[in-house]
């Protein structure tokens, strides 16, 4: 979780750190977009969002992990 937040706080368009965290069949629900379920969608979102996120704070909420 802390690695995720660190990567979100340092958004620079680099998708590689997120590939290490996410499983192949991930689904992300952000309040600013529809569901994101592919690396390509995440990359598009990350490259369009950094300026807005640099001005916000992030706190984990409704966090869950499913053990496979």
C-alpha cells in the first residue's frame, strides 16, 4: 500500500513501478475516471493526471486485498 501511495505521489508518466504492483487482471476505481483495467488505460490516466494529483493528498480508504 505504501509503495502504491509513493508511486502516486511521484507521478512522472513512468508506468513501470505500477506494473510491478498490479496483477494481470487488476481493476482500479478512481473517483476521476471509469474503471481502469489495463496497463494502457492506466498509462493514459497517469499521463493526464499528474498535475492535479501533485496538489492533493492521498489516504488509503476502503482498501482490500484478495489473496490468490
